[in-house]
C-alpha cells in the first residue's frame, strides 16, 4: 500500500531508477531499494500511497495439480493473465549463477514469456503464491514449463531487504549431498530420501549438536526435506541465531538434534548492508 514493489533482480539489474507504470496508466519513478541476486529478487519503491496490494498466501500449502494464474506483460501485451496448474514444487533448474543461490521453484504450465518476469503467480483467491521468474525453452519462448519463486521465500527476502538492505542467510554448517539409490548402494547403507551429511564447516554448530558424517537429514522443524532444494527453502525462512530441530536417519533410527543456525561467517549476528 505504501508503494513497495517486488520484482526479479534480472529485470532491473544495472539500474538505480526505473519507470513504473500502474494498471490505470499512471507512471512513477521507481527507486531500487535493494537486490538479492542469489534469489533473483529486487525491492523497488515508488512515491504513492493507498495502492491495492496483493496478499501473501502460504506457498508451503500449494498443492500439485492446483489451478494458478500468471500475470504480467509478455511480448508487450500489458496485463495479460494465463492459467495453468502446479506441476512440481522445489524444482531446481540451475539458472541462477550465484554463490549460495536458492532455487526451489514452483513449476506450472501457465504460459509465461519474456515480459512476465517479476509478475505475480496467484491462486484462485487472487493471493500471491509466487513470482514468475523463468521458463524452460529451447526457443526462448514458452514451451510448456514456467517457474516461480515461492511466496514464502519472496516474503522473507522482502522483509530482509526492507529492514537490513541484505538478505539474512542461515546455515547449518555441513557439507551435503543429495541421497539417491545409487549413492546408498555405493555407501552400503539403506536408501532413504533426504540429504547425506559428508562433512562440516569449521566450528560447525551441527557437529557440536551431535550430527555426524553419514547421517541423512530428513526433516527441518518437522517439515520433510527430500532434496537439497527443499532443505535450502526451509533454511531460507530462518535467520542466523535461530534454533531448529534437525531430524536425521542414522543406521536404523531417526534422531532429533537442536542446532543453532549461523550466518555465512559462522556467527549468529544479523548482518546489515554497509
């Protein structure tokens, strides 16, 4: 309502100011407040008040097969709406070439083309469940698959960029590898979906808490994590200094450990942009 706008970083990359056109045709000078290339999100601000805002839905509750609407300005066609269904969650397509990049996209078959980037993906109530960001295509145009950043990640990045100018990233302090039947066979252990721990960072809180090499992480705070994208998405919602319950599979048992998350330097302080 106060004129804050979330879009993709790749839409405004290289600019400090941009022109923002609203649906009613009014144009504003938009200032780039902060960006986060690791999630491909950016925060803008225009001098306007009492705007209509989108409500955030809980993207964790989005279901495979759920109907969604994608909104944007593809191919210079202003205010275009397309429909589709959610076909996958926590999808990693290796499009963000950034250190500590987070890719846990909602995949849909709603038609998205160049010009949709930064636009809303909404449920049938009109609540935001994602930011349209990428397509899978051999031609550069829509081929049936589009990808959106989940609203829970968008909300976290928005609040961090607004309050600190930089996103607060939380780390477990472990080196990891995604489990697969082939890896389980190679390691001569039972296969269970999750994330294999194969080492620690220096002064790792996870190691101090009792997590060991060879453990398979299966849940964070009770939420199932079957692959690295799901683990990254859960950690993305947290801040350094927070304590999480990490469930691991060890030999034949599930064990729970309380781990205090750290920032990338290994501390627990909130980092502010200088």
